[in-house]
C-alpha cells in the first residue's frame, strides 16, 4: 500500500488524459464537481455517488467530555460533522485489491471455510 495522496491536480490530469478536454477545461470540470458537492453538503443535503458512496452531514449535540490528562470535565459545543459511507461496490473493490496482494484468488478471505457449500 502506498502512502501517497491524490490531489486536485492529479484528478484534473486524469480527466485530461481520459476525456480529452484541455488541461484548463479538465481543471474547471474537477473544481465544478467538487464545488457542487461542497455546496450540497453545506445546505445539509446528502450526496450519493453510485458505486462509490454517500456523503452526509450529521448534527452533533452539545455534550460533556473529559480532558484525558487531568480528568476535568469540558463542555463540547454542538457542531456538524461530515460522514462518508462507502458503497458495497467500493468496499468490494478495495477488499479485492487486498486479497490480490495477499495472494488470495477468490477474495473470500481464504481458509477452508470458503470451500463449504
């Protein structure tokens, strides 16, 4: 597994290579898509991308937390958090990659249990 990060510039370059738009048009397309996703989430809407996953915003209520060092109780203010749930298709692809790396051909996780009827 690599420790690299996919950047906006790399996404734009991939669009440029695959779709054939100019580099400027590819960058604009990537920015437009990301802006639309961000705007929808800001409005509190759910964003579902088929075969990839869904993004949603959840409201967290105010609660009491503790400072782990001192044990002192500290109020945690209410806030909105971004949640991503991967689709089963994406999870399957990711796990297939792991199975290939481990030398498991059927992607079931290996072992004799996979041979049962």
